[in-house]
């Protein structure tokens, strides 16, 4: 087996490296690839971002958002998490791959004292009934990767806040995440492994899985300039591209109704490929002007606070909605 530990903490770059290796690497031998990310959320390929994350919280806390090419739900990582990936030829094992590729990781964790760590269901690793690893895979052209998280010392309050959508007003067909009770591995490890830096945790895992006493003995898989150019291109095309992150979301509708002192307003939006397709507004108190310019300005705009605020900025909203505070109206639209 070959070995690579990414020196980047950028989730988008790290996913681009993984995809590059899956598409182009010599896979005569599998590659074991590890990466550690700054605070980020990774949604599954078929998910609706807006139905999975608290966008305002994510923005305020500078959490990087991206979409991966594998299926499954949304996870939160930070510098307390190690992600592992086995990049190999596809042998047609389907979901059996989860068992095959989590087995060496479990074995390594057992050796480090987390003896009760086990696989559960199709793609979770649990300890003490709580999840510490979610797994997903991507298969393409006879090649594949199976990747998973490992929560060693993740900030769990961030998980709860960042992955909780503050509204239930959104009807969406995307794959829903399976919310679980989660735990960090740290307290379950043998004392010698409870106070490791995240890099030392990763390196210990790598040594156990590769069966080497020192990582200098591992067969590495360095990235040359051609690979790095390919990684940058994939990053541009997918992992940091708005059209991939938001635009891949399945169509959804938002229905929001609120009572203000001045009366009731209801917005109904159809959002497709991340953009507002149609808008219907109901109200029992509208101001003097017909509502059409509001609808026109919202149509085609990205369904996000900043874009909606900018689209409506040229209008004096009181002319359409009477004495309703425009910030409150925008809150209502972005749900
Ligand atoms: N970092 C992390 N590790 C384990 N479990 C997590 C994590 N973050 C959130 N969760 C929990 O998992 C569910 C979602 O579970 P669900 O089963 O819906 O999704 C997954 O597990 C997907 C795993 C993808 C792994 C990739 C590997 C490299 S890049 S991302 C979420 O609601 C939380 O309860």
C-alpha cells in the first residue's frame, strides 16, 4: 500500500487531491490517504445544502462549506478530526467495501486501546453506542475511494449548531443526513494515546495500518507538479465552485409566513440549482405600489442572504410592504 498525508488543512484542496488520485494515480497498489481539515462542513453529493446546515451560523463562524462526490449525509470536521481514504481499483464489492476498508482502521484503534470500537449499520463506526466515524464512497470508471471521518477531539457544540437547520419550512427531495449521537475517541484510548496532537494521532494510525515502525519506511505517494495542477483544476471545477456546492442541490420550495403588526405576509419560493426560480407573495396589507418589482428583482437570484439583500437594496420596501422592517422581511425570505 502507498501512503500520503496531506499537508493542507483546506477541505476543498484535500477532496480535490483525493479525486485526482482516484482518477489518475497508478493504483496497482491501493493508496492510504489522510487529511485533517480546518472547521468545515462536507455535504453529500445528493443533498440540499439549505436543508442540512445553519447557513448564518456557518458564515459567522467561518466554517468552510463544500460538497463531496460521494453520497450520504453532512458531517462537520475541525482540527480534532482525521479523515482517511482508501483509494483503489474497484473490485465490484459495492457496500461491502465499507467493511473491508474500515476493518484496518478499527484494528488500529483497538491496538490503541479503543477496544470497543465497532462497525454498525452500513457505514458508521461506533464506540459505547455513539458514532465517531461516518463513511461514504465514490466509484467511477473501475476506480474508487472509500473515505471516513475519525473524531478524536472535535468541538461537538459546533456540530450541533452548524448542522441544525433553523427552519422546517423547506420542502426538499435531497438525501437527508442521519443524525446520530456522536462522541470523540480521545477518552476511550489507552492513556498513552489520550493526549496526542492530531498529527501524532494520524501518524500512529498510519503506522498501525501500514505495519511500519516509522513512517519513513512507508512507500509514499508524492504529488508532482502535474498532479498539483490537476488538483487546482478540480478544486476550481468542483470543490470551491458555487455551482457545485449550492447549484447541485435538488429543487426545493420554501413557504414562509409571518404576522407583523401591519399584517401577515407569506412568501413561497421555488428554488432550483441554488437560484430562486419563482416567487409568490401573499399579504393582506400591502402598501400603495403593486408588488411586481419585488418579484422581478428576486427571480433568478442566488438563494442566499447576501444576494437577496443586494437584489432588494434599490427598492424602498416600505412602498410595497408598508411599515415592515426590511431586515425582517429578508429574514423571512432566507428562512
Ligand atoms: N466528523 C464527524 N464524524 C462522525 N460523525 C459526524 C461527524 N460530523 C457529524 N457527524 C454525525 O453524523 C451525522 C450524519 O451522518 P450520515 O450517515 O447522514 O452521513 C455521514 O456519516 C457521511 C460521512 C461522510 C464522510 C466523508 C469522509 C471524508 S470527507 S466526508 C450528523 O448528523 C452527525 O450526527
